[in-house]
C-alpha cells in the first residue's frame, strides 16, 4: 500500500490569519486584474470579504502588500507592492518545501 501524506500550510500572526492558499490566490488575482472588485468576482467572494482580507494582511505586516486606489472618473484600482509580490513568491517556496517534506516523510514510513 502506498502512503500519501497530505497537508496545507498557512501563516498566522498573534492577531490571527495572515497568509494561506485563499489569500495568496486573492493577491495573485489583484496582481493580474489590477482591481480588488474584479479579483473578488473572479474568486466568487464578496467585495467586503476580499476587502477585509486585504485590510487584515496589510495591518498584520509592517509593510502593506496591496495599495488600494479609490474610485473616481477613471475608477479605482489595486496593485501589489514589492512586499506583496515577495509574499506570494515566499509562500509558494514554503509550500513547495512543505509538499516535498510530506512526500519524503510518507516514503520513509513505507520503509
């Protein structure tokens, strides 16, 4: 029988959740679409829930991950800061390492 170890990774602060799969996807969609509203729609989230996630992430780190621009005649927008782009990369690196660890650990259990 082949053993498979499964797991998900997320990062928290003492104040609560900081980064996980859903929040990383939200950051990626903001980077791709340039809009919190469009990112929320693409993920089937309410705008309010998406806004809350961004607000929490921005407050729980020393550097904002997303810059929001209010609407106006040209509409608003949202963009990732360099720290936001780095957070996405680092989360994916951490997740890749974690998944490799799970594969290795499961293989060792089969020995």
